[in-house]
């Protein structure tokens, strides 16, 4: 890829000028036949749907490609400021259906496919999910990209092209079993490899000083073990606006010299091993959500992403503008998605000083006017710290820079609070102790001009708790940006029936202006509209019931209340509280306390981190309860329970459309925002939830009367933990006493003695941080209220309509506009027209 002689003369015609492609059914069909036959080489004997999917994907990709180039040229020609969104995770899901929606090719494609006896649904289902993320944080990044393309903002995503994404989950005998997700096994036609933009990333070695040609003392990082970063670009189409933005994912490969060096010393297998060593960096996504990874390979991944992306941006600057970096900060912003890419602060300093020859002050000014940091969690176990010793060995030059940042920062702290050594110790980027650690969140705060939380309560708790010292020092840095979801994927694509019903009533402008949904409000009382709304929900529940039947073998009756909790399995999210309520319902039916009963189908789904023993045991408990309940003829249709294996984006598209009741029941003060809550609300589910994360804002928008609230507040949980006595709470509540008795007597583990002991102990522990027993009674009351209202279908439907009508705030379009107004200040740049 060193061939730079290619068509150097500026008089050569532009090879990328091509006639626009047709968007009608005829053009689509002719291209389809071309790809199927000439490119993929299929003949009339081929019976695999897979190739029809591939041919269709190529047809759509072409239409993206021409808009992609035109978008890139528009950004280049306007020389606009840009934002680079750095994230270790992008949970994209599938591309085909979303691209068809955003390009507005749905109607024409339906004609094409019916001509050639194919069905869109069947083809779309062939595509594997791009599962390059764990959960909310990664899916948020994906929704952000969709909104930026729709708003025509020059924002590019930077991430890692993991060979293995999030593991596939199977349930065997009630237990989670993980299977590697080799999603690139069949080639991924949505990515474009761009070896011409390869970068070199350094590791290990040491730092030394030298005198440069001008007599200035400078530092350099030598004797390094380098790894190459090759970018693969994914198209991010905006909604029907000609814009296609880019997600650039890096793959690690060995350098040629590296191989050669080992090879020349006669160590052939050693050279191959070195290659493996390099490629390991982008091999696998760490499957821990909301908890630290702490592994050397993870730090390698983080630095690899930060370094390759920053070099990519700097190279582009130098190629187009030369080495004067004085305007760099005016034209660039780096948004750090949590602390995962926060090495970028020190790496940008290194590149500007060591590679570009800037002095400290110039480099620091650029760094802390381009970096912005988003915090995603209050859980202490998720706060990243890296041992100084590991940094020293892997990134010695970066550690030097971090020490210098820290020294200069602590001097400022000392000036502001003279003699307050305790404060200096608290705020230091280095945590002292037997094994000193680098505090990545503090590095991110010190090196950024903006620090934001992801919901009002979360941002407040950051200011008052976790980052209190930093807030006192720099109050102006701190701000809130409440999360959202893209209504294109999560309503228009996931729920076409409801979309059409809404558009029939209020027009289709909601697709790019979600606030329009408030115009549904007057129709919430309209009986005919309620009936249509119910019919759509019923249809979506039938589809969900089919999925549950196929994947769990459990019969859900669409007439019943569909009560759903899908999200990562974590103690703070309290799937345990939900299953205790299910046991309580079972107990009530068995006792005959089931007059005017509301039949209920309870659906769980979500992955546990493979090393998270308690979360995996909770999955087992859910499955054991499900087996017992579903096979008890005396329970019948009154209660069904299922655990849907392998929860993922494409499953959620089906699930959120078919849900009546959305479970958002985390211990208050623990869920930063949540976004699952927003997808459900948008699709007309009612929420049962605590005053946590964005639930608070959801309740504010929809009105307290349309939300099933329960539980302690964040403030109350703090106090409650001081003197918490779950045994007394249990003894005091007959329902909970019976539920605990059923658990303790082994009713749900008859031939599996004692397996749920750790769960029983956790609930009964005075140190249970999640306060499961404390919220049980209030939860049961709220559940009973929901069940009661469900019996009045007209009232439930009215509340459902009002929830969708109030979802306008929770679009990532609004979130992105806020980031842009207060942090990025980018212009909107329309793409050059294709024709
Ligand atoms: C939206 C989403 C999440 C986040 O859900 P929360 O309930 O906010 O934790 C996680 N995983 C997938 C696949 C999602 O679509």
C-alpha cells in the first residue's frame, strides 16, 4: 500500500464520478439479478436464502456508497469542524432493514421482491447482528450515529472491529452457556477495508530524550513493539436526506518488519506467534457490562483505539492543511464514550509534542479544548483504574505524560486550597497504595472541557458524590445530556404497524421531529383510535408470542398482560425482585387468592457476564421458576414465565413492540439513565419503575398518573443502608415471608439441593446493596395496581397512547442537538446531491 504514484496529475478525470443509480423497482431487480448471477456466481440450482440476502445487500450498498462519497466531499469542501466519537463499543444490530428504511426504498423493494418470489422479512433475518457492544452504552453510540447522520452533523464514529462480538447465549438445563460469536465468518459486505489509511501503534519499549535539529530537548518512544491498525468503514445513513456518515473500525495486524526480525533469527514459529500476539488485540469484545475488566489486553485495546483514531485525524489535518496546528482545536472535538478511550488525553499530548514538536503549553491547550468526556455509571466497580506498573511496562511514554499532567494539576489544586493535602490526595490522578493505580476518570476530567452525565439524576449524583471535588474546582465543566433512542430504528422500523397508525393520525413528521407525537394526546380518549391502537398491540403481541414459542417452548396468550424485563443481568437491575414477585403471584394462585385475576405472561431476557456468578445464578432461578410454573396445570393461563435466550438488538426490535408493561426496577441511584425504558415507552408500554435514571424524566413527561411508581428514592436508599434489617422486613410482610419459605424449602430446586443458597443469603444480608427486600412490598402494590388497570382495556389503552405521545423528549435527535449546542458547535452540512 505504498503506491503513491497512482494518477498524480490533477488533470486526470475524477474516477468517482458515476451516473446515479436507479431507485425504482425495475432498477433494483436488474441490479439484484446482476449481483446474484455475475458477482456471487449463483445459478438456478442454488436454494440458499443466504445468497439472495447477499445480492440484495449489495444492491442497497451501492445506493449507500454514492451518497457516502457525496457526503464526504461536502464535509471536505466546507472545511467544517468535526466531532470524532470514540467508543470501545458500537452495538449496531442489523444494517439492511435500517438502510432500506432510511433510503426510503421500502415500497419499490417490496414490488421487486414480490416479482422474484422473495420475502423481505426472510432475507432480513439472514443478517447476523453486529454485536460489538455489551448493552446500553454501545447501543447509545449506535443511536447517536443514526441521529447525527439524520441531522447532517459531521460526526464520525471510531471503534474496534472485534473478530468476536458479544457471545451468543444458550440456556442448558436453566443455566447460561456462552458460545463465541464469530460474526465475520461469512463476509460482511457492509464494511469497506481502507488499507490506505493504515496506522502504526506503539507498545512497550522505553522513553528517551534527545536534542532535535533546532537544539530543542525532546522526548521519543523507542524500542517499541508496533502493531498496525487497518480501518474498516461502515456506512451510517441519515433518514432520507442523502447523508451517509462513517463508522471507522480498526483491526490489528502484525507489522511486516516484526515478522521479518523474528524470521531472520530463524524463529519461524516465533514470528507467526508474534503475528497472533498483534492480532489478539482486536480478537474479542470484553463481555463485562458495568464492571471493570482489569486485563492487560483490555488496556491494549483501549490505547490501540485511541492512538489509531487520533493519528488518523492528525494525518488528515497534515495532509490537507500542513503542520500548522493552531486552528486544530477550532475544527475538531473528541467525545469520549466513558473512560474506556481516555488514554486519548495523554496520547494526543504525546502526538502533539513528540511527533509534531509542540511544547507542553501549546499541546495542553489543544488537548483540553478538544476532549469531552461522558460518564456512564455510578457503580464503583465500573470505575477504571490501571496499575501504574502495567502502564509503565505497556505505555511508558504515556505514563510520563500522565505524571506531568498530574503534577501540574495538583499544583493548581494546591493554589486553590493551600495546605489541603487530603484534597490533593483525593484528587490525584494516581491512587497511592501498595499497588498504585492510574484513575482514568480523573484523567478524563482533567483533560476535557466538558464532563457530562446521561440523565438529570445521574448528573446531579456525579456533582454531589463521585466527582464532587472536581465540580467544586471546575463547576463550568459539568453538564447533563439525557440519553435517547433513535425513533427510526425503534419505532419506524421495529413497529411498522404502529408507525402507520400514528402517521395516519398526525402525519409522518415525527420521524425527524419526535415532539410531534404530543399531537396524539387528544386522540387518547377517542374510542375508535383506542381500538386501532389495541389491534396493533395485539398483532405485535402475537408476533412476540411466536418468538417465545419458538425460542422457549412456552405458550404466551396475547390476551394476557405482557410483562417484560430485558436488559443485562445485573444485581443492581434487580431481575431478582421481579422473579420474587412472580413467585408471589404463583403463591397467590396456589392459595386460591386469584379472584378477578389478570392473566400475565412474564418475559425475561439478558446476558450475564461469564464471570458474574450471582447473575448467572439469577438466570438459573428464573428458569427453574418458569419450568415449575409453566408445567403446573392448576396455574394454566393465569401465569406464564419465560427466559428468552440470546437477548440482542434484533430481538429487542420485536420485543419492545409487543410489550404492555416495561420493568425498570433498578435500585434508585444505580442506573445512570437506561435506554430500554425509552424504547418501550415509545412503543406504548407502560412503565413500572423506581425513581432512577431517566425513569424520573419519563414519569415527568407522561404524568405521574400514567406511570407505576414504587420504591425508595436515591436519597432514601442511602439512609436505609445504614440500618437495614432484611430479616425484620421479611418477617413483617406475609407475602415476602411465604416467598422466602418457598425458596428456602427448595421448592424450585427439588433435585438440585441448595443451589439457590447464595441468593437467599444475598436477600437476607444487612449489607445487600440492592435493597431487594426493602422494595418488595411497594413493588407488589404497584404490580397489583397495573394488573387492575389492565382489566379496563380502554383505560390501559388511553395510558398507552399517552405514553407514546409523551416520548418526544427521548429521541437521540434531541440528545445530539444538545451535545452540538453546548459541546461540539458543529454546522449542519447537507450532502452534495447524487444526481
Ligand atoms: C436498549 C438495549 C440495551 C439497554 O437496555 P437497558 O434496559 O437500558 O439496560 C441493552 N441491550 C440491548 C440489545 C438493547 O437494545
